C-alpha cells in the first residue's frame, strides 16, 4: 500500500501510516521535512527504525491506539532525525480502517515543536540574570540593582528566608564586579563552633595548637583580591563578631598563633535569614557590626511572594536535571502544575528544586504527573484541603484558584492582592468579574 495524497502533502504536520506489522505505508512531505528522511527511504521500514523516538519501545502511541481502538494523543516527545538531532514533537494516533470497517493499521500525525521550544528558551533567557531566574517585579528590580552594586566596593548584606538563593546573588555580584577573576570564597558561619570558625576564617601558624603541624591560610587570606561570602552571619557569637568587626574596619587580622597582622583586600558580602535589626534590639548582635555590614542591603523575597516565577524556575530545574541525568522530561502536566502552584513552598526555591528532583527519580520520560510528585504536595483529602484545587487541568481554572487565594490572604485588599500577583488593579477587577470570584464586602481597609 503506497499512498501519496496531495491533501496530506499540503499540511504542515507530519503524517504517516503503518500496516498491522508496523511497516510504514505512507509518509507525507512534512514528515520528510521534520525527520530529514526521504519518503522512498521510509516506506516499508518499521516506524521505530525511522523515528527512533523515546516512546517507541515503552509507550508507542500507535500501539496504544490499535490496542484500545481509540485515538491517542501524547505529551511532547523526542525523535532523532537523519542527522542525529533530537527533535521535539507532539503525536496523535488513530486506527486506520478499510471500506469494510476492519482495522488495517494506524495513522499518526506529529507536530514539530522546535519553534515553540526556541521561543521558550528565549523567554527563559530573557528572565535569567547571572543564573538567577525570575520575572516577578521583586526579582527584576534586583536585576536592575546588581550591576550597580557590583561596581562598588561596599559591603553588602543579603537578607532572605532559607532557600531563596542568597548565595546566587552573592555570586552574581562577584561575577559582575572588577574582582570576577579573583577568588570567591564562601563560609557558612552557622556550620562551625567558634574555635573552628576562627581558624577557618583567619588561619593558623604551625604550633598554634597540638595538631597544627603546619601553617594554614584562612578564608580571608584565600579571598585576597576577591570576595568573601559570610553566610548566616546572624548565627555567630558576640566574641566572633568583635573579630569580624576589626577585619571590616581595618582589613587586617591575625592568624591563630601569630602576632603579626595580615592585611587583605577583600570585598565582604554577608547573608542571613534572621532579622538582624531585631537581634540588635535584643542585644545578641553588635550594633556597630550591623551598621558596618549594612552598607548596601538586598532583601530576597520568599517564593510565595513571587508566584509568577514558579513556572520559570520549574522549567529551569527540568532543563538542568535533563542534562544531568540524560532524560527527556518535557515539563509538568496541567494537574502537576496546579499542585505545584497551590503549594506555599516554605522551603522556597530550594524546596521547588527538591520537588523537581524527586519527580525525576520516578519519571523516566514525557511529562511529570501528580504520581511523580512528593506525597506531601498532593495533600490528604481527609485533612480538609481546599477542594477547589482538585481536578484543575487548565490555566483558567488555576488562575481563579490563585486569585481567590491571594485575595483571602490579604483580607480582600484588592490593591495588595494585585501587587502580589504583579498585575494592575484594574486587571484584577476584570479577572474577579470574569471568574465570578466571591470577595469580601470590604476591600481589606475600609467599607466600600
């Protein structure tokens, strides 16, 4: 059977047919263009030999179509073209019948998704800055500040909850600065007790203590000419705060066991997940050190205040793990996307990364489905979760849930809700009317 249909040749989607032995019986012009395989070379070949797709062996759309006698559509998959390139396509399959209604094979159409993938890449690049991903006003505002901060030599304090990516911002400042070719040295101040932290920061001379067989340079010495990142500075003791203050004021320190001061040229970036101003009021953090590190201040917002960044971040992590594990995960299914968007993410960006990594362990290809996500993300219907979230399979329904949730969070304050959602208040009013969302009689501030 060798079909050459001018109508099929005129459409932009690839179309081919197979007989019951999986041998290709027709192959339209678009299929030739997408695969790079001539029709004469495809006819008579088994379809898996031509397409070499990641679903051919495990989840063949045509096999499922012939088994169920029903049309089947798949999530985006990849094929290998004649040049060995991976081509993203979307497949639909149906049973092919003869004039008597008997199944004689299958017909499959496939859409080339390369342009869509390229647009997605450009969008991600547009919203990526020095490995930081985001398009929310809170993040893009920081993007605008980073180059200016990097050009200065001033000490920077980065504040934000755990998992918001404070070290990424510190790295970005260093990489954009004139010091970019010098060392970037990071120290987690909360991970070590005072005695070890002191020797780690300032080093020691041979014989300074029993096990000091030879001298060791500290992190400040290693960072000379570059940048030192003091993470979790809010956890250091008051005694260590005194030593840090001297380094910041004089740019000198004395290694353990030495009486000779060492001078260094370092830019200091500090970070904390604590409210240092409150610690100063409580007396547990020195006021003079606070003002010494609080020259330039960056506040990194939690993920719950940048919901529009979640899809970008999820795509970013999916791309990253695809490269790491050699997989072809194409994204989150609509149901998975709804579950991810509904979650509060107290662990912020780090928690979202862990969620995607968990899904990669359970998902081999195709789209991430709810069954691949961590159990806590799916919730327990007996525990009184929001019933409106279940069964969301499209963005319109998800938008309604998110708007209602943010309005509830702000007590009906439309202005505050619009600001968090990153949209104009007039746009929010239109969406409320379109989705018929019930809102409080007041706007969260006064009687209307």
